[in-house]
């Protein structure tokens, strides 16, 4: 989805990822997990098609995602889970605001991940 906001297919479900606000790729970019220079070359998927990350979004307008197995947040250290929930939820909320912002793509990431 990096080249434009439409037409990129999810590598998991093969359906179109409609807009950056549904994009796992852009969410991971905001979290400093994807470099801006490789953004255009990364595979795309829906946020919910990456349940290991999506489970950390805790917000009333986002239906909870449950992961079974080794990466289930219910089996992880509560302090780590709390930190991840705060971070990923903050990034998700920021992602929702970006389409109406005048920010450059370099300004998208959370402040602690800019200029990395």
C-alpha cells in the first residue's frame, strides 16, 4: 500500500486493504518496525490479518482479537502486555488520524520512532 492508498492485496486473505487505516504495514511503520525506505517493497495485510500485533489494540471501537498459542498475550508477562497495549493502541489511534493530516510520511511514526 505504500505507493498509493488503494489496490494492495493482503498476503493473508488476498482481499484488498482499503486505505491506510486498515493497513498492518502502516501500523508497523508507525511503531518503527518498518523503515520508510523499504515501505514500498513490504508485503501488505489487514491489521486483523496480523493477530499477534492486533491483539494489543485495546480501544472500544476495535473488536478484540484473541490469539491462541505461544504468542497469546494472556500467557505473557503482564508488564510487557501492558506496555505493548499502550504502544500499539497509541499507534493505531494515530493511524486513524493520518489520512486527514498534512503530515509528511517521515512524520507518521510515533515520536519515539522518528529519525531511526
